[in-house]
């Protein structure tokens, strides 16, 4: 696997994407996790989907299920309150590798299977529930079972437009069908059709930047699916995937997040928080960097820790400078006032205390200034102790 140099990388290279896109995005996710371990807005659907994708992004970035941020997410995802939204692939994906939650995964799988058997459909006509079920079974290592549900997916295939003429759905179907123990006999034709759909549906945004549907989420799913399928063996499509990942990074906000947009498969009015869109964008860039560099987890973790330490040092430096300025100003004012008060008191001590307010004010300001300096020191030391205790309780990130 080709390795890129880590010193002075050119713009849009994988190391630059790690430091300037992935780490800020991960930092934003961790800083915006809700107290109950979830991500997202007020809508429960938003929070379930955002939490699932955020968890998958953090797992791809090298975080372990034992990490406090993911422990909170799993606790939310396995709570009784979200059972209404367990029919999809969302919850199984982050829990698939958690032995403690195998019963939850089993129950979700049967919920999806029941919906498929009843032909209940999915939230959007272009979102194939059978395809989701096949993806779940493949993730669980049950390719033979997944093949039993390929019929309806194959029925929706069009030699001219793939699946509904959508790059994201078409590449998703290709990735799933190609992962079966025995791929469909006409898979080569499907690959050619998917190649055509991906090429003709892309929107160019200048040199080296493309999107699909002019949306971060649609582009992200297309790139992820291309990288997970035989389509990545086609140099032209691999180059388009790289351009899509770079376009997504160009849409990142200054705070590390991605702005909400119209969801690709429904959920308008409910999926409105930046968390879902940020997590999906991160999953795409992580997949691209991993396919290019390899060993993405270690690289991201090292860069993340470095960024956190740098941020902590910057905060400490600003606080120390501010503290020194306050101490210097307070001491200067205190000294000047004290000298004024002492000079007045020295002239006529008794009358100064009784009638000369400058002397009394000088003594009062000396006491107040000392208290202010003491408060600053106490805040400084207590914040340092608090950070040390938290670091000991949470343990190092792996």
C-alpha cells in the first residue's frame, strides 16, 4: 500500500485531510455529544440516526467501544425508548462487533426480516429494504442467507440506469451484490452500468472536485460504496471518489461540522441537526484516507491526541497570560492606592482614619486586591486539578 510523506503535505493529501478535516470533525462530534450519549436534535429519529453514524465514524477513526464517548452512545442505542426506530440498518452497524449487545442485534435483524416479509417498505421509494437486510446479513457473516433476498433487488435493476438512476443507491447495490458468496451472473454488466451512472450523475465544482446530487450525504454514500465494491478497481472511478472526498472536505464549516441539508432518503423536518451530516461526511473521508494510506486508526488517533494537547496548551497559555496581566494590574493599582493612603495616614493617622477617606479606601483596596489575586490562583489550581482527575477517570483514548 502506498504511503504518503508526513512532512509538509500538499493540500488535499490524506495526511492533510486527517489533520484539517477528520480531527476537527471528530473533535466537534465529541464536544457536541448529548448528556444521554446521543447526538442530534430534538427529533428521536434524528438522534437515532445521528448516533448510529457518529458511532460508526468514531469506530472507523480508531476509537474503541470501551471509550467513554462510545459507551454513552451504546447505552443510548440500547435503551428502551428508541425501539420504534430499530427496523433499519442504523443500529446494527455500530453494535455488530459488541458481544454484549448480540441480543439487540438479533432482535433488530428479525424486525427487518419481518418488515421485508410483510413488504412494509422503507421511508423512501429509492431506499431498498431488501438491500439493507442483505447488508446486515453480510456484516454478520451470513452471505448465504443474504443471497436469498437478492431477487427483489435484482428486479429493480435497469441496464440503462442501474437502480433508479441514483449513484448512491446503484453503488450500494453493487457493493452488496458483489459481496455475496456467488455474485449474480450479470455482475460485469451491472458494473458497466454503475460506471456510467457514477460518471454521468456527478457534478463538477472545478478542478479536482465533484459531488453527486450536490449534497454531502449523497456524495459520501457514493464514495463509500465505490471504495467498498469492485468499482474501486476502475482508475477513473477511484479518481472520482477521491475528488468527491475532497469536495466534501471543502464543505466543512470552521467549527469542524458540516451544515444540514435535505436528507437523501427522507426525514425532512426531522433530520435537521449537523451531527448526522457531520458523521456521514467523516465516514466518507475516513474511508478514502484508509483506502489510500491504510492503518487509518493509528494515524487519526495520534493526530487527534496531538490536536487536543495543542488546544489545551493554547488555553493554558491564554489563561496564564490573562492571569499575569490581572495580577500585574491589580498589584499596580493596589500599590498606588496603598501609597496614597499611607501618605495620608502618615500625615495625621487619627484624622485620616476618621475623616480622610483616601486612607480608608487605600486599606480597603489592599484587602480587595489580595482577595482578587487569591481567587485567580484558586481558579487556576482547581481547573488544573479537575482536568487531572478527569484524565485519570476516563483513561487514555485508544
